[in-house]
C-alpha cells in the first residue's frame, strides 16, 4: 500500500530506513506517519527477528494498519449534483416504464 500510494518501496526496508522518508511524502500528515512508524516497529520484529506476536499484538498492529490506510486513502470527490440528478432521473424513468408495463 505504501509503495502504491506514496511511491516509497517499503517492502524490503526496515523501519529505520523508511522513517527518514516519511516527512517528505506528499499527502502524509503527522498522525498517519506516526501510525505507520508504530506499525513498522511492530512488524519489523516479526519480519526480521522471527518474533511471534500474541493475538492481542496482532489485533493492535492490524488496527494501526487499518487506521493508517483509512487516514491516507485518496478521497473521491463528492458526488456532483449533476450526477445525482442524472441518476435520479434515470431511476424515476425506469420506475415509470415498469409501472406502464404493469398496467
């Protein structure tokens, strides 16, 4: 996700190698960067030191990752009024046609 979203190849890097780049990533605010740092700290132990986390640690690490993704996911623009109007008109037309066929 980090590579696709921010262009930083984090797959084979350690936390110490990634953290210095976080401040320069466009669109990455301080709080999500802190979440990523905490996530990387937890996962480095598993990735590089064969650490076996408890269920509670796995859940906490998952929550960090989820929070990071939710905080940094690209936001879709709000639905425009034209789109809503067009969809509404199409839906209403379909209902009218169905009603005419039933009659």
